[in-house]
């Protein structure tokens, strides 16, 4: 019957995607068009680490030494400059948490 899928990376609408070669991307991630996963120089420099089961929507950027947790949704045109915890939904510029663990509203903000 074949082997179960053990993870991968999906680019369903590939175009204009930039990923720094040092970035770490987990299993079962989806990256849409116009996304940048990039580095920053200086004392806060580095590249992102992205967890498993993350969706990065159109036009978003994840920049610098940040950690994106597992099961995260980054909304379209969001700018992620700080760590994102597991199971968060973030939107905006800069990105802020709008949902945790599927809740419609939350008191958590970045």
C-alpha cells in the first residue's frame, strides 16, 4: 500500500518566493506566493526557524532570528519579527496573535 507521507514542503502557488539558505523549515509546511523568509544582520541577526504544520500566506515575511511554533497560520501580508507560539494565528504588520488554539478572540498579542 505504500508508505505514509512523513512530511514535506508545499508551494501551491509558486512565484516570487525567497527563502534564506540557512532557514530551518519543519514538516508539512505550506508557503504561498510572494513570501520572504529572510535574515537580518547585526546583534539580533539570524534566520528564522519554522515549526511543523505551518502555513505562510501570500505576501508575508518572516525575518530574522525568530522561531515560529508548530501548527501556526501566518495571515496574508503579515510581517513576523518576533517569536510565534504553537497553535497561533497571526496577522498584520507587525504580526500580532489574533487566535490561540482555534479560539476566535484572545488576549494575547505580540
